[in-house]
C-alpha cells in the first residue's frame, strides 16, 4: 500500500504515526484527505478525532484479544457508521495484524453502505462487513467484543448500548452527540430543580450531562468498568466526551449494586411520580 508522504502533515509526529499504515487513496475516498492528497481544516479536525479515538481503543482491543475465545474472531461493531471511516481505520491500524478479527459497520443509509462495500472491495479490506439497518433494529448472528458509536445522535447512543447488551459485548467506546431527549424530559421534572435548567442553553447542557451520567451508571450496574474522558480539545469538537466501558463482573457484584443504587436515586430525583424516563431505562428493567 502506498504510504502518505510525511510532508503533507503538520509537524505533529503523532499524526504521522497514526497513518503510517493507511493508503493515500483510501484516505481520499474517506474525505480525510483532499483529492490532491492534502489536509484542509475540516479534514484535520476529523483526523484529530479519529487519531485520539484510536488511541483510546487500542488498549481495549489488545486486552480483548488476550482473552478471545479460540473458536471465533474478535468482532468490532461500528454503529451509525456513516461512511465507515472509523471501521476502515480501525481495520488498518489496529486489526490488520490480528488475523482472527472482523469489523461490522452498521448504517441506515443504503447508499453509504453500498459505497463502503465497494471501497472495501477495491482496497482489499476482506474482513469488513456492512449492514444496512437502523441501530435499534440491528442484529448480528454472534456475540460481539467491542461496540463503537462515534457521534451517534441523541438516543442512537442508547440504542448502541442496548445492542451491545443483547450481543454480550465485552466493551464499549461511545462518543455521544446531540443529547436532546433528557433536555426535553426535564421540562416536566421537579419544580424545585427548575433553576438548574430554566434557560434553554442550561437545559441543553445539563440534559446532556445528566444523560451521560445515566449511561455511565447504567453500564456500571451491568458489570462494566467505566471511564469517562475528553476525546480531543474543544477547538476540534464540542461533542467531546468519550465513554469507555469494559465488562469485568456482573450485576451481582457489590460495585454493580452500588451503581444501581446511585442510578435509582438519580431517577427518583428527576423522573419519579409518573414522569417519562429516558429511553435507555424504559427498555431495561430497573429496581424502580
């Protein structure tokens, strides 16, 4: 594969390291490079996000590979894949030397799925599969190891979590986006808490924060070890929170029960007395 010439990059060595194994033509097709093989401002921001996400995912994949059952490949599912650039780059950078591995990209838009299939065939990515489906309706016929969702809007991130639970996912890498659901629900929440989100901008930001707190507690209660971090600098993206989760126990573990108790307390505070609860919790039984 033709390597990208180093001179097209900025002076950042880490970016050169990220793309040391990726073909020039592939990056053009993914619109990470312009047609003349250079980076514009938008593609540079995209590159930064993918680079940092890859660095977060790399140790997870290494850990999963060490404990992989011998009878099946390591399966990564990219939910709401769009043009599948995340799946292509994970395949090329992190999975190319792991022969027993595969990436399944799930995207609702048929045209993008067909374009990704053609690109995978042309570029020799034989261990990638592309499915046309909404996230909440997606099904695969085997357990999965890692579920990724990069900028899956609003409750699509919750759909990715539910998909992972249905398919016994051993890990998640989630970058939520546009979390409007809880912000809408807050309008009918406790009057004594209204000052926290009286103004639209506060309601949007507080709702986004509350949404991700619910997600992290939910995953912790299911036996996942959860970490939350900043994906990239705010100058590159406002959708900047990454949630990483690895399965380490089950719901009976003391830490899982502690997380469930904290989640129950939070729900009583904001969504009790017959108020509509977030979709993630409506579809899974909780102790409330």
